[in-house]
C-alpha cells in the first residue's frame, strides 16, 4: 500500500522538492531508505526516471550543493571532482590580454621583473599562493592573467632575439 501512495504522489513530491532546498530531498531519501523492500527500489527507479524525463533545469530559487551542504552563497557547489567534455566560461566582463601588444603598453624591464619576483615571490598581476588559498581563483580571470604573462614572455623573447641578431651582426 505504501508503494501505491508514493507512486501516485510522485508528481507532487517532485514538484515540492524542485522548489524546496536540498535538505528536503535528503529528508525524503532518508525516509525511503528506512524501508528496505523491492517495491521501494522500484519506486526509486521510477522517481529517478521521472526526474530525468521532467526536469532539464532547476527553478531559480536557492542554491544546490552536490556532496556538500556548504554552498556559501554559490548557486552550485560541488565537493569533489567535476568531469566534463567541455567547459565554456562566460567571460564577457573579463578584459582580455591583447592590450599587451598595444604600443603604449608598459612592459617591465627584466631587472624590474626580477626585483618584483625577489620581493614578492610571485609574478606581477598574478595572485600569491596565500591569496589563492584564501579566495580561490576565478577561472576566466586567471586564464586572462596567464595569457597576459605568455604575451609578455613573447615580447621579451622578441626583444632578446633582436639583441642577439644585433650582436651577431657586429
């Protein structure tokens, strides 16, 4: 009889769960797993198929934690590895690093760069290990910073190549 009640109420249960926080889902699952019968396993299989068939997105209410309840204001928090074939980061608000190639870009001399590294133990514009440990990193912003450093290295190499050619011509 319990099986029939749960199956008949699945649309209502999942409508409720979709709009409530993750702890409601945890409480519901805890009640289901207290009963160890084959019919309940079937109910769970039906319910997961119902979710798969009926839900493509979550409503814009609340936050989701996978493997964690500490979402800390993030819309999605995951404790563990995230696997994906591709990640597309919306970087519309990030200033991309092409400004390095502008004629008015102030590239540090290698001596200035060395002094900065000796003093700060990291590259200019790159967060320190302490900052990363405390705040994490923004992937889009970090990609832009790393590209900036690659472009600066390219400019240093071009300058070094010019000096080498000049010395070879003497």
